[in-house]
C-alpha cells in the first residue's frame, strides 16, 4: 500500500520542505522500504534543489520533464505522456546515493499555474459544469499520481505556504497531510484556522463530487499529525517558551496526533542544501549526526503510525 502524504502549512518558513525531504531520505535508507517519491508542488522548488543542483534540474526542464509540464498540458487540453519522474537524483561526489528516492521536480513557472487554474473556473457559469470544473482543477495531479503510485511505498508532496489550487491538488492526490510547525507564537497561532479551512475545502469538494456522481474522483487528505520543528534548546533542555507552546498546542489538539519526536534548531542546513544532501550525509560531525537521528526518530514514528493503522 502506498502512503501518500502532503506536508502543509500556509505559514511560510516552518520547515515543511526540510521535514518532507529529510524524512524521505531517512525512509530511502531503510532496507524494508522499496521506493520513495517526493513531489515538489512549490514554485520556490526548494525540495527539487535539495535533490539536485540547478544545472542538473535545467536539463530536465529543457526536456519538459517537470511538474509544470503536467499542469500546463492539462490547461492547454493536450495529452500528457511525459515521464516526469527524476529517478535517483541525489548524488555525492558524482555518485548516486539514496537510489530508492525519486522526485517529480518542481518549476518556478508553477507560479502561474494557480492563476491559470483560477481562470479556467472563472470562465464557467453553468452549475453542472461548475461542479465538474471545481473537481477537475483540483484533481490534475491526482490523476497522474494514480498511474504511478503502485511503484512507491511513500509519496510525499511538498506544498507551498498557501492553500490555493496547487496545494489542493496535493490534498486530493494524498490520503494524509502532516503539519510541520515551529513551536513559537506566530507559527502556531493559525493552526486552528488551518485545520478549519482544510475541513471546509474538503467538504466543498465532497459536495461537488456528490453532485457530479461520475466515478471515483477521490477525496481530500486527512490530518495524520503535527511535527514540531526547529525547537530551541538551551543548556538545560528546551527553552521554556517553546516548551510551554508545545504543551499548549498538545492540549489544544489532544484529539489529534502530535509527533513525540521533533527537530531542534541547529546549524548545518545551509551547508547541506548547498550540496543537495541530507544533513547527516553532508558532514560527519556529531551535530549533523544528531540531526540525522532526530529525522530518523520522526520517520520511525511515522512508520509505526501506519503499522498501527494496519493492525486496527
Ligand atoms: N532544525 C532546523 N534548524 C535550523 N534551521 C532549519 C531547521 N529546519 C529547517 N531549517 C531552515 O529553515 C528554513 C526554512 O525551512 P523550509 O524551507 O524547510 O521551510 P518551509 O516551511 O518549507 O518554507 P516555505 O514556506 O517557504 O516553503 C530553511 O533555511 C531551512 O534550512
Ligand atoms: Mg518549502
């Protein structure tokens, strides 16, 4: 069974990309895991650049093999038969590593796609067609993912910091979503609203699917859990401020799953991202290895969650 997960938060810079990427890398290191796919929905294409240097991405872009081309051909009403999967992109010193990890690369041109999708629905006025368009512009990615998902154990969608159509495409293509958040005031203040908006969007999608009743059109993902990232530590453990926010959020969302493992604020990410490598493969020193252990712990917790689901 493929576990399809979107990493979502409309708050920017809360480590969505870093978390999705490093969990995917940690999964690719596990013997029992066969294949992992990252899908870079974000026009900033940071996840893509964490997998391969810009020059290597440029080669794929020249061949029209990025996520942009899938959406673009749909908008133009053209057939799309491209294989946009970039297999085993991660390299160290010119050698492929983490070969079980693939990516559908992003593209900064995706920035235009949300607006073009909005135009498609604006030009529709007949109620029956409106419902059909509503579904259509949110399921372009889902239709493609369904054709390739059987090859993967895990598919992660790295979403931009908004809930527009591209993100909603990720939400219909995945079964679950995870919210990475920093345990500080400004990052957590909007969490209730985020859950509420996704619930409302999901309900609206359900209603439109019901009114069209044409086959299996999918559904929005459901929340799998919240992950705290970049928690700040002093010499006596977590800073009181972060500790108290983690406690408040845990109380508030006691009916939702909060990952016990988290990442702490650390240096090392800029160096590793320059090399397009996960932190623990970028340097051997203990700081980088400790970060690796944090991501491995989160990854194991995720695996356990799915195992618990299967045993239920
Ligand atoms: N544990 C950490 N310690 C220090 N820096 C971190 C940590 N995790 C992530 N970062 C850095 O924080 C910055 C933001 O992370 P990231 O790009 O993953 O956030 P994001 O939520 O995906 O942002 P956006 O909303 O723009 O997509 C990056 O520079 C990243 O390297
Ligand atoms: Mg990001």
